[in-house]
C-alpha cells in the first residue's frame, strides 16, 4: 500500500513538473522584451516560428532552443524519479499541454512542436535523431508550403514508426510518441483553421483576404519613410502561421 502511494506521488510529481516546465512562455517573454504582444503578431501564437519570422531570427532561435529543452527537462526530471517510460511519456504530454495552455500567459501558447522534439529526442535519441533529420529534409523540400512544419513532423514520426516496426524495437514507446505527435498536429491544424474564420460568419475567402493584405502592404510601403533603417534582426514579412 505504501509503495503504491509513493508511485502515485511520483506520477503526480512528474506530470506537475512537466506542466510547469511547459508553461514557461519563452516566446511571450522574448516578444515582451521588444515591447510586442506575441498574441497579436503574425500567427498570433507563442511559438518559436512566430518569433523567428516576425520579431527576430536570433530570438526565434533562442526560443526554439528553450522550448526543445522544456520537453527534454520534463522527461529528464521524470527519469530522476525512477519511473517507467509510460510515466515519462505522460510527463512529455504534460509539458506540451503546458506549452499549449500556459498558466503564465493567460492559458495561451504555441503549437507544441518544439517541446515534442525535446521529448522525442530524450526518450528515443537514436530513432528520434534519424526521424528528425528526415523531417528536416522534407521541410526543406516543401519550404514554400504553408504546412511544411506539419509535413516535416509527419515524415519524422512515420520514419520512426517504420524503423520501430521493422526491427521490432521499442514499439510501444514509439507508438506512444506517434500518438503524441498526432495530438500536436491536430491541435496545430485546428488552431490554424480557427484563425482564418470569423466567429458566427461564413469561412473567410482566403483569395480575397490575400488581395486585401497585399493592398494594405502597398499602402503601408507608400506611407513608410524611405530613409528609415529596418531592424536588422527582424525577419521578412510572412504569411500567417509561418
């Protein structure tokens, strides 16, 4: 009975630590440092990609590193508690939940792909590294697609699943990671759809919206002081969700 109580404490501790680590809003902090509200910029999500393309590439890279380390730290802390891989996977799920719904930024956050990378590389470093390289290759091939990140993540975990099934290695763990990746992709796609809809109205005509954005960009360019120097750290203007 006492042993079960200890195991329950470890489970709750791993999940709580994972959630709090995931809630650290690196993207929100980086944007606020520049006086920018990340939730009103670009894709309106607190993710490293939004920071990279719309605030600064250096800051975006730092945010990405921090978000990956959040996932790794959650799994590492679970390992220190000497728990099973399934509990460590739950801690990984908790860190992604914290990234989605951060208690420190009004229960808003990013899509969770960077913490997912950290969780995967910590639980499955070999297959995770292989899948990550494949995902990067797909991302580069589809660099013009607005869904390149989703395709890259899909390729990464499909490769891991194929290797795991073929060699009969860590099948249950890899299946759990694939399920976690599917949740992240579903959350990202649904969030993207929600950002292109107007409440209580028909879906937005994306072609018309693009024309309006181009007209607005032209107006802004005409009003901009031609002698002003651009911020060298700012990335190029991009489509929403980049």
